[in-house]
């Protein structure tokens, strides 16, 4: 039982990171019907930004440093997300979806290969922004300050996102655009600006996820985005693609499930698990846990 | 058998070019040529699925893996036990008979896996199918990574070489067959069902086509040829690793199909050849450009993005 | 004449919305029936019901005395019902003749295996198919554009090509969804002749949905009027023309339909 609860805590921490990445996928999919394959690389860039920010003079050791690095990573990733949308996706607004998807894969490869060239292919030790301490030890169940940081940061970021999407003018515009581009355009919404904003928002969350992974994992590398990226997309599908609470739930389930499989079965099966979940959900409930079905009009 | 002379001629030509190329070309270039042949098979079989039928499979390397591992397993584990058949087969072609047996076993295994994967996934919409096939390919990889009998991540070693070392012959015999089958099928009236389903599922079902069956047909035939290609690849390499068949490999094939023009037979063949050659060409640029060699993978990805941008411009023009 | 199609108390419901309700009628072999009604009356839903696109929420459908309620669209077509679409659904990137040839699918005897080996069986039948397709295209005056891509045809030609394609499946019953939409008066006149001809020559039963009253009145001996998913009148053109409920449904007030 102790072990189960411990695995659950570890899983939820890992799942929060999936959820942050999945949110970007789900928002972009909701608004453009595009699987933004490059999103995993944005997250990688977040982690890399953190690494270099510390290398180039940001200090370490306190929550303030962590917050500062987190902000820098979020800003850098926002810019990157904006640039990706502006440079690669916007010129293809009218193209067949398949072509846009291939472009997304191209951007993803470009960032991976450039990352390998610029940062070097070897894993880099991520600087200890905060010292790892166990702040809670209850009959063998351990909660570290890093896990707590992950939980608190994720919750704050998600509350912020919720506020933006539900309460602000831009959030309303995002929801309108996700229903219908033409109609939104006709009521005076600047659709391109809304799409840019969506990419900025999603990428900022991915950047934050990059830092949170950095502080909990020993190393970062230019290829670290590929698998978590795809799995976060699976999490978004699991929750119901285009659905923001769905991405959160999907991410958490995915994180917990993976941790449980690693803990109780074997780590080598971990990578297959996400896809088994994916296939099951697609077969049993393709619209995802919280999604709605739509029917094509004849 | 009206086609018999053409087939014999093709075989003779392929064997002749094999010896010619072996005599004239250094092994490094020959290897690149062989890789081109394999790419043509894989890209053309994927073209049937993604190009002609309009599905979006992102897991073609998975079927290649099933073909490669199954064919290799037959060669390594089963064929030695078939020694009692030796008397029945003339020695000259004994190796070939067993080799073809392994290849067919691999192709059929891939087709069977294709069928089983198709059952749940072919009902899914476009990009969901992409991610589901990608997932399946990944599951297949994890499966081989955990299978003791085929060496896990350390690789499946000791796969016998192609009999009589006529590598070029087999690689291109399969490529020609694949291009022939896909080309002839899709240009017949009966084979236009693939394109009809791609163009409009609702209209095609109003004409009595079950789009599920049509998609399944494309999927199974496509996986069959991917399996054949995989089988040849395994015997060519002698050792195969699950990592040979990762996501990047699947993406490579998709890029070939898209660059060549979805549903264009020769376009995809050319794109397969070009994209297989490209990294090699970039590797050996003449002096002023040789600095670019270290960026070759970056250039490769940029070429993908730029091609898509140009494609989409011309597409936008055509609908306006 | 034998009954070809029997619709028994059929209804379709989308959530709380009753798109069709209590539909109940018979169609004889070789009959030509017109269906009219204001926008949103459920006409296209009615075709979607007959072709299995939307299964009925209640009621039963019989075609040639065979229960077809639960069949999928492609099975309905194989049973002998073929249709065109209100918003044209051609295979835009296929040539005109390929649009027709693929519709022969159910009747093609050669297999893909014959194709791969380029057997005589395939070569000969393929030649016949092309000839047959060309003959059909000629009757609809589309033979000159046979190698054009369908997307490059003008609107009126696309509508006619869709009819050719539907006919190529050799149906017993043809459903035409607003075939005259977007056509000019001359084209409409030609279309009326064409439909009449098809009907008489092929002994084909036809159900025609049409917005243009003149087309329906001229072609169809029997007309059904739908409004809000319910049949509000049924009968000969003259009867319909003067039916007060029909006039009200169309115009919201009492006025003669003749003046439309």
C-alpha cells in the first residue's frame, strides 16, 4: 500500500508535466485541427533554455531563481511557438491538412537536428535550481520539495490558463475560433492573432514543463522532446482532443499509468503503454473521456 | 501466360545489371543503390495506403519490422530444420527456394499484422489514424526490444546472406514487382476504388463501395510489400535492431510519398530515390560547400518544410 | 405494377429534433415520384434515410420486399438504390470517365489478380467498360470532356456527371436530389427531357427532390409535400397546386402556387 501511494505521488508529478504539454496540443488542435508535432521540441527548448540560463549567469539555489528561470523559459518558448506558427503554419492555412501535418513533422525534425548541432548530442546535467529535500515522510511515503514544486507550479499555471480562456476577451475569441473560423472572422475576430496567441500560450506551458522536467530529471538532451511530445498528445486524445480539462485529466492518467507499469512490471514496457492506452481509447471511445462526438453533414 | 516473356526478360536484365554493377561500381555506391531499391519498395507500398487511398499511416516502418524479423526468424530457426527437403530441390536453386520461402513468410506476417491493426484503426478519422499507426509501430518496436529469441535491443544477429549474393537482383526484383502491382492495380477500373474512397467516402459508399473494405485492402497489400522489403533488408544487413524501424524511419517514407506527390506512381519512385541519395550527396559536397555536410540533417528537414510550403502555394492557387 | 419501395411509419430524430416523422408510403416499380417542400422540410434527410446514411429512429423500410432498415449505405446501393447529392459529391481529382467506371465496381467480373497479370479477361472487360461508360456519357452530352478532371467541369456538367455515375451502378431506383439546382432555363428543359427519357427507356423508378416547381410539376404524376418532417399532402400535380395547406406552407399565406 505504501508503495502504491508512493507510485501514485510520483505518477501525479510526472503526469502534471504531461498535462502541461498536452494542454498545448489540445489548444492548437482545437483551433487548427493540427497535430503540432513540433510541440515536443518546444518543450525540449524550454529545458535547454533553463540549462543555458543558469550556465550564463542566473544563479541557483532558491525559489526565486527557479521562478526567474521558469519565466525566461516560458518567454523563449512563447517566441519560438509564435515563430513556428508564423513561419511554417500560417502560409499553409488553406493547404490540405496532411501537408500541414508533414510540415509540423519537418519543423520537429528541424528543431531536433538543430538542437543536436547547437547543443551537442550528449545529455547535459541540468543544474540543481533547488536542492532536493524530502519535506514529508509519512510511514515511508515520501514527498520531495521538487514534487511539491511541480504540483504547485502546475496548479498555478493551469489556474492562470483557466482564467485566460474563460474570463478574458482573448479567451472568448479562442473559443469562438475553435468552433468556426469563418464565423469568427465575420463577427470581427482577428483569427490569425487568436491563433498566434494560442501557440504562444501553449508554448509557454510547454516551456514551463521543460524546466519542471529539468529539476526532476538528472539530464536534458536535444532528443528528449520526441517521446514525451507524442505521449502528451496521446494524453490529449485520451482526455478528448480540443478539451482543456480533458488534457489535464489525460495527462495525469498517463503519468500515473506509466509510473505504475514501470514500478510494478518493467521499465521496458513503459513506452508501449501509452500507445496501448491510445489504441484502446480510439477503439472504445474515440472522442476521448470528455470529448463530444460530431457527425459529418451529408 | 502472356506475361511470361516480359517476366523472364526483367529477370535476365536484373541479373545482368547485377553483375555489371558489381564489376563497375565500388561497394559503397552499390550499397546506396540497394538502399534506393528498398526505399522504392517501401515508399510505393505506402503510396498505395497514403497516396492513392488517402489514409494517413505513420507506422510503415512497423510493418517493415514485422517482415524483417519474421523472414529472419524463418531463415534462422525454421530453414535449418527443413534439411530433409534437400533431396527434393536441385542444389543450384535450393538457397533461392528457401530464401523466397522466408521472404513470403515475412510478407504474409506483415500483411496479417496489417489486417489486425486495420480492424480497430481503419474506422478512425485521418489524423487519429496517423497517431494510432504510429503507436502500433512503436508497440511492435517495444515487442522486439523485449523478445529474448531475437536478441532484444542488442540486435538479431546471424541472419544468412542472400543466396549467391545477388543482392541487387532481389532488391530490385521486389521493387519492380511492387511498382508494377501498385501501378497496374490503380489504373484499372476496379482499382479506382482506392482513389474514390480518398476523394469522397460518402459518395463512394453511395456507389456500393464499402470504404472499410477498400481501406483494408490497401492496408493489407501495402503491409505485404513493406514486409517483403523488410525481409530483403534483414538478409542484406545480417543483423537487425528494433531501432532500425523507429518513428524517424516511418516519417522518411511518408516524406517520400508526399514529396513525390500523393498517388503519383513515378513521382514517388523518384522521390524515394532522391531522398535516399540526398543525405549521401550532402555528405560528400565539393570543397566550398563541404562545410554544409555537417548540417545535412538540418538541410534535410528544411527541404521537407520548404517543399511543403511551395506545394501549398500552388495548391492555394489551384483552388482560387 | 409491383411495389418497389415501402416506407413504414419511419421517423428520424436528432436529439430532440424530429427531422422526419410518421413517413408512410409506397412506390411502384417504374414510378416517378416528386418530393417538394420548403427549406428544412426534411427532403434531403428523407434521401439519407432511404440510402442508409441515417438509420431510422423508428419504422421499417422495405425494398423489393426485403427489409433494408439496418443496411449500410453501400449495401443499400448493392440492393439497387442509387442517388445523387444536393451538394455535388464527385470524385474531383478523377477523370470524368473514371468517375463513371468506378461506379461499375459491383458488376466488374475480373479480379485484381487478373489485373496484375494483365490477363485477357481483364483487358477485354476493361475495354467493354470504357465503351459502356462512353455510351452513357454521350447520352448526357459529356463525352467530349471524358478525360477532363471532374473538378474542371462547369457546375451543370458536374450535376449531370453525378447522374451518370449513379446510373452506372445499374439501380432499380434512382434518387435525384435537386438535379436542376443552379441550371438556366434551357439547361432545365434539356434535363427534364433527359429524366423523362431515362424513366421511360430504362423502366427506372425515380424519386425527385426539387426546389423548382415547374420541373416537378412537369415530370411527376405523383407528388409528396413535406413540411417540418411530416407529409402534408400527396397527389397529382393539379391537386397539389391548389392544396391550401401546401400553399400556406410555401408562402405562409393563401396564394396560388401557379404564380410561382
